């Protein structure tokens, strides 16, 4: 399973160097951030990414998270924009690259 962390921006800023130490100790990678250091994906979107990358269909994700299929599709569209990927295969590749 893809291990994406969720953190608020202030916690990420405070941790700084300790995140690098965690990475070298085999910890999960930090959440995707933009050039300003802001976390790109919040918890619900990360939940969607994890489920989709694990092979679940949009219908499965909707049922698991108690959402409509339309909402899951909207989440995926926004996730693609935020991570600058164009489709599901690119999202999976992006997720595995983030894993280390």
C-alpha cells in the first residue's frame, strides 16, 4: 500500500531537517508539496489515491469512503491537476516514485 503522510503546513515547516533523517531511517516519504512548501493533498484525497493505487475501481472507492462515484471522479481530476499528472497510470507512477 502506498504510504503518503498527511501533515499540516506548520508541522512540516517545524520538522525541517528531521524529515530527512526519517527518510534515511526508512520512514515513509513526506507528503507532496509545491514550491512554497504547502502540502498538496489533504487526507481525503490521499485516501482516494491510496485506494485507487491499490487497484480499486472508482465504484469501489466510492463505496469504501461513502461517497458518490461523481465525487470520487472529481477528487481524481483535482488530484491530477495538483500533482501535474494526466491519468491514472501517471498517478500510480508518481505514487511509487514518492515511496522512494
